[in-house]
C-alpha cells in the first residue's frame, strides 16, 4: 500500500511540473513576439552606371631639372626662387679659373699648329707631327666646351625656379645649385589595382581634382603604363599628363584621379538605408524579410550617385531595406511597414 501511495504522489508532481512549462518549446530560430517597430522601406535596384574608380595621388612636375656644375666656388647666381626662366638662359656662373687656363692652353696649341703648318707646307716636318697637334687641339677644344657647360649653368628647359641651395661665394658640393621645374604640364602618378591592367591604355582619359581647389576638374590622359605589376601591392603604375597652362596645379598638391572604365550593371541602394557601426568602418543595412522581420546585413559600398550608393557586395537587386527606424532595430526585430 505504501508503494502505491508514493507512485501516485510522483505522478501528480510530474503533472504539476508539466503544467508549469507553458506548453511546447519554441523551435530554434523562431522570432520572439514583441512590439513591432514602425519603419519605412525602399527597394534596391540594378542599373547601368559609369564604372568610375577614384585613386589618390600626388601632383608632380612634367619635367624636373637639378642644375649643377663642377664642384667649386660659385661666382654668380642670376635668378631666385619663383623666377620664370627660358630654355638656354644663363642661371649661374661658377669659378672660371680652370676654364681660363684651358682656354690659354688651347690658344698656345693653335699658335704652335699655325707655325708648324707653315713648316710642314715647306717640307720641313712630318705629317705625323701635324696630326698629333691637330689631335691635341681637338681634345683641348672638347675639354673647353665641357668646362664652359659646367661653369656657365644654363636651364635645359623653360620653367620655374623652385629651389636655390647656395649664395654667390659659396663652395658648391653635393646639392644642386638650382632646381627648375616645368609646370605648364604636370604629371600625376597613380597605382591601380591589377584587375584593371587590361583596361588602361596610353590615351585613356583621366580627370583630376585637387582638394585645395575644391570640385574643379582638370582633364588629362594616360601617357605611360608601367609594364609590370608590384607583387606586394598587386598594383601597377601609370603616369597621367595634365595641361596646366594657368599653373593652378602645383607640384606636391594632394589630388584624386578618376578613371571611367565604361558602363556596367550595379546594385544601388538609398543612402538613408546605410548605417555605420560605431568605432569601426563597417557599414550595414536592415533587410526586411517577408514584410515583417528585419535582418542586419553587412555591405561593401562603392561611390555615391546622387542620393544612392553603389553596393559592391552584400545586397542584390530587388531586396527591401529599412530607410527609417533603424536605431530601434536589432537583428530579428519584428517590423511594421509604414
């Protein structure tokens, strides 16, 4: 009899515990019921757009010449920083002592040759002696020309003096006396991802903007494509030449180069849908599934076109996304579409 009573008591307790369980367990992944968040929505679309890619770069002179001569004392410097100079213009004069000595030696050789030539014509000396003198004169003339180029420093290009490293009387050694840059055209060197290697050619149009000049665009073309790809960065280098007749672009300016790779299909989303994760660069949206549930989705973005942004990855065309109410949403939130 005692055994029957204990069994009955255990069965009763089990029934009570089963009643307190609140029914069957929720299936894994089933959404929690709660107040719905009111949101407005938009739909991603696929459109053909210009496939433009932007690269950061620095502006450089089209040509840069460091003007230097023989090491020695500087007699004169005829220009200063900022001066515009023409090709062939005399910029500085080095000490002329060696040039003067060589000039006197050449003059003596020429006089010796004149006397020897008259003797040779009279049959008083050999052809070999005349030939030796002629060779010495030619060598001395070449040395004199070289000394003239290296003591009278002239600009090899038309441009602007951008550096002056000495004053008259200084002893030149190491640094160039002057630097001249040609900036009526400027050059922009950019590194481009290898995926575009077959699409960039000499002549490809490029537009340049400089932050300091606002939104003004300067047009140019690719003038050189380097033939190799850097194994570390997986990029290749191109040079772009930009006409700069008004000298608004200056070497050293930070710039942005934009290249158009033609039209292609792209997924676009309203910029109101995009949220930024605090403390990171992660961007995400809330995709609305079945018009009732919000799912958080990380996205990779491209450039902005008006009020829409190109989505590189994370969304497909035709998906519904939340445009308002995101601050009250978490992954799996129940929503009501306004």
